[in-house]
């Protein structure tokens, strides 16, 4: 990966990161984007902070894709349909999308949520709502699967061997 204007034969690279809440998506995404001078967007955070619709998020991704920057996109891709919509927009803009699924065991996720939200009840509600919406990837999506409990360097090795 060459950072912001990738000149690989297949075009620009877009990394789509998804997984359960507090599974390690943001930690991985931020470090990966920083290491490769890529542009990072947390689509769920943007949607929540600015009360954006799904259609607006898709339009935003379409506009971001016009920059030609290497992208790391987290969120907005909980279902196979969501991931397909994002991938189609990115492919149309000349990107090669790569799906990364970060998995972490339930007890670790609940502990991280409880610490983040400072409430067992809030953590349970957030976990239950987000898990209901999350779909595991299909075989056709061929994600790179990472453990959210491994170090970034271990995760990075796994990603680089599969890119």
C-alpha cells in the first residue's frame, strides 16, 4: 500500500471494517489508516453526530471516493446489503474494496461496553440492539477475519498476507 494516491493496477484501495460494538474496529482502523497515510471515516459516528440518513451516507461515500485517496471506512456496513452498496459505489469510482471483519468474544465486548458506557444496563441495550442488526459475511464476501483481542501488529500481518 502506498498511502494516499495508490497507483496499483487495480486502482485505489478501500478497506471496509465491520464487527460488533467494542470489538476493536476503531482501534484497528485508526492505526491502519495512520500507518498507510489513508483517510479514515467512521460512518456510524458521522451518521449519529449529524443525524444523517443512509442515503446521505452513501452520497457522502460517493463524494469521498472522488478524491482517489486510500480509504479506511468503519461502520455503515452491518448487513450484507450495506456492504454491497458501499462496495458498488467504491468499485464504480475505481476502488478495490477489501472487507475486514473484526471478531471478539461476547464477554470481552460486554466488558468493554460496560467500561465505555459506565452502565451495565446501557451496555446490555447497546449490545443487544447492535448484534441484532449485525450480519455475518457470506462466503462470497470473502472477508479478512481478525481477532479484536490481538495486537495491531498481529492484525496487520494477517491483513498484509491476504491483500
